[in-house]
C-alpha cells in the first residue's frame, strides 16, 4: 500500500494566477500589437512556453523589438525600465503582484522617513532589483550574514524582505541586524501564499518518506520549499517535470509527499502524480492494495 499526498497549499498563488490572467487577456486583445514581458512573467519554464504559444514573448532588452504592449511581470520591474519603455512607445500593462507592490511602497516610505533601507533577499532576483529601484538604488541588499557588515554604524534601519523569503532565514538575519541599529523598523513582507506553502510543506515532510518539490529551478519560492523540506532530513528532490522522477528514489517508500511552488501550473502537478502512480503500481507489491490520497489544494 502506498500514499501519494499533495500538500494543502501548492501550485499557483493569487499573484501568479492574476499575472497569467492579465497576460492571456492582453494577448487576446492585442489589437495586432506585439505583446511582451520584460523577463519571464513568472519563474516557470512550462508556463513561459505556454505564454509564448499564445503570443506573449519574453524579452530582456527593449531595443531588441518593435514597441508593443509590455506586461510588467508579477515580480515588478525597476522603475527606470518602465520609464524607458514608455519613452520608446511601449504601452505598459502592470501585472505586478499587489504584495510586491506593497513591499515597494514600504521601501519608498522607509526611505522618506530617513531609514537606511534594507531589502532581505537575493541580490540578483528581479523582485529585489525592482524594490531597490523604487528606493532610487539606495537600499542595501542583505542576502546573507556577511552583507550585514554594510550596516555597521547605521542608527536607523528599515527592513523589508523579498516576498518569497523563507521565514526562518528572514528571522535569522533580522536578529543579526537588531544587534547593530538603535531604531529599527521591520515590515515582514513575506506574502501569505509563501508562508502557507512553507508551512504545508514542512508539515507534510514530517510524515512523508520522500518529498518531491515541483517547480522551476529558477523559482526562488520553490527552491526555498525544497531547502525547508531537505532540512527535515527527508530525501527531497526538486523537479520541474514528471520525466525527471527516478524510480530508484521510490523503492521502499510508502508515503510520497508532493509540494509545488507558487508558479507551478496545476497540469504539471497532475502529470507528476500520474507518473508517480504508474511507477508505484509497478514497484509496489502486486498483491498489496493501493491508496491514493490527495489533500485538498487550497491554492491561496
Ligand atoms: S508568491 Fe506572493 S508575492 Fe509572489 S506572486 Fe504569489 S502572492 Fe504575489
């Protein structure tokens, strides 16, 4: 007997669903104008291929194409890019997730209030680049403990964080920063969808024999889920699609836990479950019974 359990909160979040819906609508009402996203709309290769198939093209430079409709991705964009796009004649369609927008606004407010603005997150991640851009490039990025050196001597420190940061690491870095400044203002801007996915993944990893975390290898929130799950000591594999599953991983395992990042489409999760079912049917004791159990996916 084996169980395949899907985490309570897995797959597309509110912000990603919203961005995909805006992109589909824009492609459908393009008025024959080309439609672009500056960088991938979301960090999932299958979703980006789908968008390409309906005429939403990801670009990395404004100069490489004729002006058309430019969708600002869910991670937001550096304001200079938006200004440059408008000047070149692009029509801007804003799909920035409202939770990312809120973080950008908090960072701007902290700057106005004369705080040394700190963004806890990955320096190269587009969301972090965008947030720093909203402080005119003045915010300090703290990606790891050694970056905290840059804050020595600062009295007033205002903190925001990348929305997909792991709660545990955010708390660790905040505690270190607390040792430096005298006046510290903290906006805990990790979004609810991220927190729910982290909690559901941890709970599931505790009772599973093996965890598969599905999502883009370039997806920060999926990578954090895989790291969290791995820290429980359970064998954890971060995969993008079903054909990466190795039957050897599943030998002797009874409870298979699945979680997926906020940018993982539902059909990719379904394909993984089908593949697991077919592998487990082959390697399980044929006289034993099979039980497939999926927890309700809330997707919020
Ligand atoms: S993970 Fe959170 S911040 Fe990012 S798009 Fe989803 S809801 Fe928005």
